[in-house]
């Protein structure tokens, strides 16, 4: 039984990641059989994973039409950004008080790995290490569960972050530079600098939202009444 649960969880996480990283792109039509072939798993874990993805509004099924990956909902992404900004400022200020040498080394090792992946041109691993840096900050102050809540709530923000990373920040390693500045301020216990850097780091989407949407208009929800974003 535990193996079935584990396989289902793995399938769900992989499909969710594929949606976030546009391997399954916004508006794409999908089917259980195609996903079974793609993932190399049976119908049950695919079907249960799709139920979870529907609850997150990441896919939609329409009678006589099919199942589709949802478009990116920028309204939800903006709300998620606001929530994360408010919470993360407090988490990072708490980290200023609690960070010790083992914690610093843990965070620095993530940044070192991120630098390697940038040099290797591995955008996917670089993205995952971005999340690992933030998750570890929450974990160090005993708030890992809050990170998990944010992760579930912020999926449309994460989809936008992926497009932004792929098209803007990966060119000149901006995320790593901002992480390094943030870690330096945390270690120095400069709480006001930490708050400023957190807001600056999370406000990336405000600066580039229009450009990303103009580049990928077909990926974004245009009409809230049309959940697939298909205006044809």
C-alpha cells in the first residue's frame, strides 16, 4: 500500500513540475493514456494525480472536448506574491536571530551548487536550487510546514517565475546574486536590509510582468470566465 501511495505522490509531483516548467504547456490537451506512456506508470496514479491537479485548477476537463492544462492566472500569481512577501520578510528576520555556522554553511552550499548549474546552463536544476534555498531558510527557523503551504498556494506564481527565469534572470544569474546579498545581510543580522532585499527579490514579477505576457500571450488567462484561456 505504501508503494502505491509513494508512486502516486511521485507521479503527482512530476506532473506538477512539468506544468510549472511548461513541459506540459498552458492550453495543451492531455489524456490519461498519453500521460501513462510519458510517465511509464499505470492508470491509477495518473488518474489520482489528475484529480489533485484539478483541485489546484492546473487542469480542466470539458465533456465532449477533453482535458487541458490551464492557462496561467496572473491574478492568483499576484495574490501569491503578496502573501509570500509578507511571510518571507518575517521568516528572514527570524533567521537573522537564529542563523549559526552550520546553517550558514548549509545555505552557502546551495548557492555554490546554484553557481555550478548556472555555469552548466542547467536552468531546471538552477530553478530547483532557488526553491531549495528558500525552503531551507524556512526549515532552519522551524517553519518548513509554512513553506509547504506556500508551495501549494503559489503554483501560478511558480509558473510565471519559470518563464521569467528562462527569459530574463538566467541570462545574467540575477537570482544567485540576490541570494548572496540576502545571505550576507542575514549573517550580518542587518534586519532592515534583509526586509528590503526580500521585497526586492520577490518583486521581480512587477518589473517584468508586461514583457513576459507580451512574449507568451497564449500562456496566460485572458478571460476569467474561460478557464482554459481559449478565446476562439
